């Protein structure tokens, strides 16, 4: 397993430049093995480790015992451990999602809050195959068929090319203790049922199927990556103020049009778009006219040669007071990372703020009437309306564009960078950098 994991780390360049790594540890064999491996590799790569264990509030005393097990394990390794208690049932009700999805949301929010350069999770090749089968059974395209990606943003999966059997063998060889979640043996969850009733019998019929399926996953991922790149280029070519050129999109191959449509909807909707919505929207583009109702207040429209994304009423959010100038913060409209850095930091100049000019409390909010933005190295300033019009932002994007304010003055605008009054220059000693986090 160690050799495979090292090959995966090198293949996807998972740890280059990583000074700190957060490891999600449930206490099960996969995550315990991952932690053990990363402890062994620590001298080679030079990172620090931080463990996060999330108690989902679903299994009572057993979950509490799992948390204590992880704390004891980390104590033996000399690795800091944070136990985060999450109310998954409440999150299910608030977000309108199932327990599995709510648990995933809680975990990744806790991982992101550490501010570590990388977030390592213990998904294996077996998990990737199960996810692929799950998506295929429900109906999916290449992206879903490819299963779990090895890397997504700061999230890395060093064991993604290892089978569950190989991980269990590693645990035995190294004498690792771990806990077993009793719910994994029950077929109440769809993934468990697929594992027990489909994949385990399939291993008996075709012992080598996992290696073959893994090759398919890599091919699907490569082709999906290519399609995504082509769709990005096509959407850029079709961009117009307020939307996209319907004729340009309609001229695309059906497969590429579908990918373009899926990208538009994915970047705009709060949940992944349904296949039927993608098909309906693509059909409207081909027809040259149409209006697709996606939710009660979100619409895809093709009219007068323009494809546009519309909302009935833009969403507005209460200002969010930033509690510190270094960390990851979850706001109602996204997760943002603030960090102080030296003036030689390679971050693009447009994102750099002069920390000494930011006197007073920092507040993240959305636009307000009267807001103006002064771009560095340019004369004058622009109203947000003119700024957003020139950038071709949709009403939805305008409503969710984050604005960092200091003392009531606009200091930074998401997608546009630092305001002239607060931007860093050659004399700046300490910078504050603001970036939106992209998590899986």
C-alpha cells in the first residue's frame, strides 16, 4: 500500500508546497491507516499534521467512544487532534438533504476551518468504484461515472489507488488498532447495499474487476477533464453582456452543448443540476427560444439570441463580522480564507491588501446602494452597477458577490480584487490576502 500511495502522491503532485496537512480521521481502518502513513512520511515531506474527528451526533455512546479512540491515537503519535461535534439531524432539516450528504457537509466544513494547506481524506479505490456504480445506477454522465477525484482543490486522497483489501492488509502488517462503525454492516444505506449485494458477489465472479474498473475510471476522468476544458473555452467564446450567444452554443456538438449547459447550471444553482434540467436547457438552446423553470425562483431563458440565467428576487444576506484576520470563515454565501503574508508572497497583486491600512473591524457582506470600487492604478471609481454590468455578471452572481469592508469602506470585491485605498504596494510590510475556498 505504501508504494501505491507514494505513486499516487507523486502522480497528482498532492503534497508539493504543503506546510500543513489536516487529516480526517473517523477511527475506521481506512483513516487510521492514512494517518499512520502520513506520520511515517512526515520527515520526507516536512509538513505538520492536524487531525480532525467529526462526531455526527447519530450513534450516541458509540460515537463518543470513537472520538476518545481517535484522541488517544493522536496522543500516541504526538499529533494535535480536534473533535468537532456536529448536529447532523439539524443540518438535514436545515439543508433539506439526507444524513450522508449532511454528514459530508459537516466534515468538510470542519476540515476547512483548520486552514491547513491540504485536507487528506481516506477514500480508496473501492470507495471510488462504489461511488461510480451509485452514480451510474441513478443516471449520470462522465463526471459521475469517474467517481471520486484524487484531488479537488485542497482536498487530496492518497489512498485512492489502493483497494480496501490492501488497506486492511497494511493495518494488519503494522499492528494498527481501529474501530468499526456498526452501521457499515447494515443495508439501510444505499451504498452499503451496493457494496454487500452487488460488489462483493461480483468480486467472486470476476476477481480482477476492480483493476479493470479503475482503468475505466481513469479514462472517464481524463475525458471529462477534456470536455470540461472545451466547455470553458466555448462558454468564453459565447460570452456576451448579460449572458451567452445562443447561436454559438447551438452550433456545438450535442455532447459539448450538454457539458456547457451543465457548467452554467452548476455554477449557478445551490445543488447539482438534474439531468432532465440539463437536457431541457440544451433543447431550448437548440430551439433558439424557451424558458426552463429550475426552482421556484431560478430560470434558464433563451430569448432574442441570448442565453441568460435569471432569478425572481436576488438573495440578500446579513453582514458577516470577520472574527480574525487569519483563518477560514463560512459565510451565508460562501467559504472565505483570510491570511496574513509577507510582501514577497506570490499571490496575484489584485488580491493583496495592505494590513496596516485596514484599521478597524472587517465585515464581509454583499453589495449595498452607493457602493463604489476604485481599481488600483486607474483614475476615478465606478459604481457597483457599472462594474458588474461591464463584467456581465448575472443578477444571481451580483447578489452573491462578497464585499470586504473596513470601517464602512469597500476594501475588496470578490472577482475584482483590492480597492485602491487599501491595496498593497512596494512599501507594504504585511499583506492580508482574501480568497474564496473551493471544497469538494
